[in-house]
């Protein structure tokens, strides 16, 4: 069933793609090799936390171009509630970009272990760009207690609402 998010969302993607080998709009087929997420691999192999995830969290990156508002699940920061992550739990996070812009998503205080569409670990990052109509997943283990920021690293998108508080307890 399709979830509606209200006036802060003017588009939804029904059939998202993962293709981490896509360089993105304006960089495709330009005759040059462009570094993509699928090109990145950890030199150290599997990361220190080898546990499978105990649960999944799915969030949609949403927005409304006419109102120029950006959000998670249709809620700008002022209307949202914190995402609660239990201390040291291994969690899979799925981000689906329902907008027509790339959002480099930065989760403070923890690493994002990017995986491909087969669940293979690729690389550990702080910021993961999520292209339009793309669905990506990563694993994280919240090791540091406290309140953290999760936002689009295009700061004008963050300022326009694409920001969530994360509480690790």
C-alpha cells in the first residue's frame, strides 16, 4: 500500500532502483570514468561488527519543490520525532529517495557500512549520497550514547527540514 505523506511531499517513487554503479545525472555517458559507490571497497574486508542486523529501519527522503521543503517521511525537522537506536544493536537502515535531487545523507556519531543490493559490504562511510529514485541500505552499530544529528549534507536542504534527531540509549 502506498503511504501518503501530506503537503510536505509532492512525489513518490513506486519502483526505486539500487544501481550503485550509476554516476548520476549529468555524469552518465560523458566519455570519462566517474567514481561511483560500487567502485568503493574496504581494504580491510568485513568490518569489525560481523553480526547480522537484528532489525531494519526504513526512511523515505521526501520533499515538495513548490514549497521548497525537504523532509524524512514527509515530516520536516520541527514536526518530526527522534529516531531511537538502541546502544550497540546492529541495524540495517534503508533510505529511499522519493525526490528528484541527490541527497548526501550524513548520520553523525556512527559509521554507515554501505551494502550492495545483494547484501555484500562495500565500504564504510560517514556520508552516503542517495540519488533520485534510488533505494540504498547500510548497516550501523550505534556505539556512542546520546543525541545525534541525521541530515542531508546540502545544508540548504537540512535548513529546509531534511534533518532528524537520533537518540542512542
